[in-house]
């Protein structure tokens, strides 16, 4: 009987050790989830950078738009994007095509400038004017000019003939019989 009880005690101690190991694994897993989750390191870094991001956004948009953009983290720890005009705050997602395009372009430039990744001397914009009415092309050109303070040049992929006058060099790609050819024109 003593031998059997000692065996059961040994078995139970083995279970205790295994449970303690699993508790440690669970604790590590919860810590990992907390680090990458809504309260995680990326949100902590973003939260500390928001004043800089918002300041740079509005510096870039100043004298170019009649609105400001604000990025914030709400009480649910989600990132919200706001458009502010005349003191009235509304969701950026409800803005016009021009406003969303200008805000998105400003966000792209600001976040790119803040990134620790290597920065090329140019920015590539691919078909970004699809939601911008022709009457606002001059406003977009003002934003492009301000963006050029951060880059040597802009590569703008566009099929809108009306935009040719806004650029000083046009690179045309023509495709015939599945063969592409490139030509350049300086304006």
C-alpha cells in the first residue's frame, strides 16, 4: 500500500510540474498578446508619435486645403482619422474624393518621412486622381508642389490628359503587339 501511495504521489507531482509549465506558457502567451494587441507596443509608439504626425500633416496641408486632418486613438484603442473644418470634426471616410485624396497623400508623405526605413528621393503616385474632379486639379498641384519639398521628384502614373500641363517631364509607355516602348518629353 505504501508503495502504491508513493507511486501516486510521484504521479501527482509530475502533474503539478506539468501544470506549472503550462501556467508559465500561458502567462508568456498573454504577455505576447498584450504587446501586439490593442494596448501593445505599436499603439504605445503611435500614441506618443501622434502629436508629431498631426503637426506634420497640418503643416503640409496648410495653405493648400481648407481643412485639417487629425489622427487619434479612441477609447476602444482603434485609430480614427478626422477631417476638421471650421472647428467641426467629421470622419475622414465621409469626406469628398478630393479631401480623402489630399489627406491620404499627406498621410503617406508624413508617415514615410517619419519611417526609419531608407527613403528614396522620389514618391510614386499611381492613379490617385480617380476621385478628384477636374475643377480641383489646381488644388492638387499645390499639394504636389509642397510635397516636392520632401522629394527630388514625383513619379505620377496617370491616364488623364488634363494633367500633362501640370508636369515638366512626361514619360510615355506605349504597348504594341505585346512590346512596350518608352519615350520621354520635357515640357
